[in-house]
C-alpha cells in the first residue's frame, strides 16, 4: 500500500520512528550429512509494526487495535468518525500510518471525504488500508472557525456510516447523512470510496452534494449506477406522505423491471438504496419542515410527484454466455427520470408540466420448460429461450391558469412492452416471436380537483409500466 504522505504544515505532533535495521535470521539449522544451510529455510523474527510517528491520540489508539484485522469492516470500524471528531476538537492537520509487512494481497481499500465550507475553506479526510497496514490523514485550509469545525464534526457519523456500508460484505450504500449536510455552514460534500478483494474488480463510489444538486456514481464488476437529483427544484416538493407514496411507486417500478428483465437483484437493491437516500435529503429534518412555495397550489401538488427532479439509471455488465451464439448478449439496463417545467412568473396566468418516464432494455437466456441451462459448444446443450425486452412508460401532467383560475389539469399516460423471443432446440431456431403491447390514456382531472379528490388525482399521475393497468 502506498502510505499517505505526512502533512507539511508543521501541525502534526510526534516524531518519526528511526529506520530499523534489516531483520536477520534468528535460527539456522544444519542437518548431518546435508550441504550448507539453505537461506530460504530460515526463520526470521516476527515482523514489528512500523509507525509513521509516536502518538497516544484516540485515532492512533484505534488504529493500533484494528490495523491487522482481516476484514475491511473491522479494520475501518469507527476510524472515520474518530478522525473527523478529532479535527472538530483540534482543527489541526493530522497524519498517521502503520505497516506490519508488505501485504501478500494486491487488494486495498480507500475512503476520502472532502468538505467545503460556505466561506470556501476545505478539509479532507483520507483513509487507506489492507490487512496489516492502515493510513489516515486530515488536511485542512487555515482558519476554519468554531462554527465551521462544528458543522464538519456533525458529519462524523455520516462519514462512518458511508464507510461501514461500503466496507461490508456484501457492500451497501448509506449516504443519507452526507447528502443531507448543513447548507447553512457548508457549501459541498464529496465522498469517494474504492474497495477491492482478491480476484474481484474494485467497487468505486463517488458522491457529490451541494446547494443545487446531489449525485452518486457506482462502478463494480456487476455493473454501474448513476443518479442525479436537482436540489434547485425545491418549489415542487410535496408533503411527507406524498413523497413517501411517490417513492414507493418508483421503487415498485424498479422491482417490476428487475423481475421482468431478469436483472441482478443485488445491483438493483443498491440502486434502490442510492435513489432513496439521495431523495431522503429533501425530507424534513427534526425541528424543521419542508414548506412548498406559495406559487404551488394544493391542486398543482396533487398533479405532481412531490419529489425533486432527477435522473437515475443502472446497467449490468453485458455477458456473451453462449459460445455458439456470441451475438446473444445477456444484459440489463433501466433508467427512470422526472423533469418539471414552470412557465412565466405571472402567477395568475402560469403554466406547469411534469414529465416522468422509464425505459427498460434487457436480454437473457433461460432454459426450456423442465430443462436446465448449461450452454456449451455442443448442440445438445443448445435447448433454450433467448428473450429481448424493450419497455417504455411515461406520465405527463399539464396545468394551466388563466386570470388566477385553473383551466387545464390533464394527465397523459402511456406504456409499451415489446418482447422478442427465440426458441432453440438442439441449436436450431424453431420459433421466433415478437409480442408488442401498447396503451395510452388521457384524463381530465379538473372535475376531480374541483371536488377535492386530490389523492385520487395524485395516484392517477404515477408511473405505470404495465399497459394493461392504464
């Protein structure tokens, strides 16, 4: 592992350890009748940990207890929170590292958190380690005041939760606290992680959150996740109950797409976590409430989802699993989005529209009824179905006012499902079918809104991927 560089600011306490002489064999055994001693069969003294500096601070003490733990979960437990908490108290740069031996594994894990204050100052926390070695570092701009350090310290538990999630097996996302940072004192938060295990590609994560947007990207051997939330669209946020219902609708659509497209359930679960957590940053915090802009009427909110605008997608790594038909790729991608357009600022003659849409592309092999799937170069293994799916759905709400009176409240819904399936027996194509299903509907919601049936309108506006349910 490449050790994190020590701070050059002069704030780090302690002195570096002296370089130790090379370890010499402690015992050499020669057997009668044998040749000279085999230097490869010597028994060196146990390796001693080499520290960057002597210190008895809380972070160093925790590192000393955990650096040689076998799992990332145990090795990094509590260290991120301790590092942020120590800076909150001292405001000083800090660097520490320990190495027991050159790691036999090429796998290493790293976490970084950069926090920028509203005044433009920044502090970065870094952790890096693998079995038998661990390094941490804090680097900050000069002159963070007490309130800025206090705002930074509030993210200690959120930083640790994000670390614990990514270090776990299987890894998961826990980003709610970092995405919902205190915007009064802080301008932005950036968290990145890279975790790896022997024989597996690394998983990387990058989170960025500021006053106008939140975004997360995840890359792993299974696939990719990409989500962005527009924090500038707060005027369209709904009540807690409305937001909960909208989130449930979107998560249900993701589950249906994953099942229909034979998607990776673990990747889908991580996508749902990230999508939920980035939107949860808009939820009302204890002691405060999310109050919608007075320009948005109760009837308007009934036509909207209640969530901020967003784009979100996840895609699996494509695999050519059939050696006799390498063009038949197993793959899965799903994207869902919401965008809102607000017209002129004239509140008496305003217009508003919100578009929600989803798109599923999937392809997969499955066995024939009663059979098993083990595709090889032998024709006897080539008994299967190859399915390709292309589904789209959309929901659009259009609202218009004239002289302060709502004159338009229209919902336009559509859903299409296209299924292309090929059946092979002993490697020969015996069936090739295409099944398209499409349906659309337009509804006038004015009368329902006039009669106070806001919940019914809001439910009707939700996204639906099944054409038969429109």
